[in-house]
């Protein structure tokens, strides 16, 4: 039997130009150069790119998931990049590197991690998603629609193996003392899955598995920076790997829900609601430190060797979507801080408002009858 291959994405914000816009060219070259030279014997292939101010390292190797050597390589590449970010005076240098000492793997240290280990199929297409100015639950709705709803995913009707359904592993990310997860299956428990996935801030679809083959199809990062640092240090800009075709939804079925531009948490100071805009490779952020963006690179892999990426949202169709999503952003921005435009107190990333309310509380008076 062929030896298994592992895809690993490790992604972090280690500094960016002009606020939270994008990393410098030099920063990207430093990270890429480090992985290339130091990873020579360890990894088979790699790709480095950015989404807004976050740098993602995709690597292929045979070390399995949560491999200490792979994680250490990427961690050190990000540290090396941070040195450059500091030298260049970039904003938020080393922002997502929250721990000083490396202990086994980068989970819980700040970077977002998504990994898949599998035996390569004769043709192995997969998608690498990376989002900025939002949170891991941003993928909940698109995944739900691609894997349970024939309105978006006709494979659920047309393909006998896709029709067998999927097993979902969903994490309660509000639980900080370890990984609290539940397994549910679609289609039988679709309504229960929906009941959890509607709450993007609390429940995150971390993994999806094919019931036809048992293989893992999806891996989503579940980092909650706030829980690690105990204060706001940036949003948990999530990454995701999705394998496509055959027993899994087709690439176009996985992309289809991004036409919605659904409202997610993030945007300015990680404290607002904005529509998720599907963007091209290496896009920056702009309007109101946003809008929340997601990009998707499609690859094929053979014996660990990657093709060049195909930029899935670089197509005239998505230009039209982007225009509509910009309108959605404009609509909600017009009401500024009011009501649904901003996150509820429990999710607000800044303590400033809590301090203000505490101060004002003392000045409230209860009227005498
Ligand atoms: P092709 O016939 O072009 O391979 O497309 C098949 C398919 O699965 C499209 O979703
Ligand atoms: P990042 O999490 O992408 O660094 O954004 C932080 C922020 O506060 C933007 O306004
Ligand atoms: Mg940043
Ligand atoms: Mg970011």
C-alpha cells in the first residue's frame, strides 16, 4: 500500500504594512526562503501565500498530522519572518506568535493549523482556503450547504457515494480546557448539525468525513487567539483544507455557497459583522479593515508534488459576486455601531467598552417612586 501523504497549512499574522493590510514582499520571501532551505529533507513540496495580513505555509510531507518536525520548521520560519517584520517596522510584528517556547506542535501557540493525512487517489484535487478578518465559524455555513444541501450540492442527489452522507466533527470552542467535540452524521442528523453550526462564534465544523469511504474530506483550524492570550490580539483568521470530487463534493459544489457573501464576525477591530467576500490570491484588505475576505487555491497533488495553484475565485463570475458583497458591506456599515452591525458584549474583542460601562454604571440612578 502506498504510504500516506500529509497536507499541512500553518498560518499566522507576523506583521503587515500600513496597519492590518498585507505582509511585505520581504517578509514573504523570508518565510518562503526559510522553509525552502531548512525543510529540504523534511518536506516534499510547499507553497507560501498571503490572505490580507496573514501568511500561510502549505506543505506536503510524510510525517503525519501534528508532526513536531513540520510544526517546528514552520514556527521557526514565522519567527525568522518576525525578525524581518520588526526590522521593517511592520505593524503587529509577531502578532500571532503568542508563546515563547515551542512544545511539540503549534496548536495553542497562535498560528492557525489545518492538516489532512490520506492515501492519495489516482487523481487528488484539493482546495486550500484562507480567510482574513473573520473567525473559524465563517466556514460553517458554506460547509453545511456543500455537504448537506442538494440545492447547492447536486452530487447529494446524483452521486451514489456522495449520497451516503458525511460524518461531522464539531467543536465547542468556548471550552478552553481541552478539545470538546461531538460527532454527528448527515443526512440523519442534519437539523442537529444546523442547530450547532448556526452559532459561528461557539461551534466550529472542524472535520468532515465521507461515509462512503471513511476518508477525511475537510480540516478547519479552530484557534481562538482570545482564549490563548486572554485578551484581544487579532481575529482568528481561519484556514481550511477540502478534498474534492469522486466520493466528495465537486470543486464547484464546494465553492457555490461563497456566492452568498454571508455575514460573519470580524471586520474592523474584530468587533463587527460584515459579509464574507471571496477574493483572488494574495489579496489585501482595505475598507473598514475588511471586508472579511476568503480566498481559495485549488491544487492537485501526486506523490506529494503540488501543481501550481489555480485561483478559484479569479473568474468574471466572482467579480459580480464581489460587487454584490461590497453592497452588502455598505448596507451594514451605514448603521455604524448600532445593533446588529457590531458584535454582542460577549464576543466584543476590546475591553474598552466594558471599562466604559463600569464607569457609567456608578452614575446611573434609580428614580424614587
Ligand atoms: P467533467 O465531465 O468536465 O469531468 O465534469 C464532471 C463534474 O464532476 C463536474 O462537476
Ligand atoms: P487581524 O486579526 O487580521 O490582524 O486584524 C486585526 C484588526 O483589529 C483589524 O482591525
Ligand atoms: Mg494583523
Ligand atoms: Mg489577519
